[in-house]
C-alpha cells in the first residue's frame, strides 16, 4: 500500500511557474515487471498545472 494520500502536499517543483509544492489529486499503484511503483497525479496551487511523478516502492 502506498504511503501517499490524496490531498497531501509534497515537495515537487512545478514545470510552469516553479512553485515548490504540489497537492496530490490522485494515486495509482502500478505493477512494473518485478517491482511496484506509484504514479502521483499532482496539481500546482499557484497556476493549476496538473503533472505526474512515478515513484518506486521502497523495499
């Protein structure tokens, strides 16, 4: 199970306005061959840009 929750704030720089925080709007677990990863769908509170980030599961 992922440690990330919808509505949580994370440190992620926006590609459009370079704001340092993003809010998680969706969390998807993905099974990638031998490992599991999490896709975090984030939104910048300043400009509203939606972006995603793939994070590996910590073992």
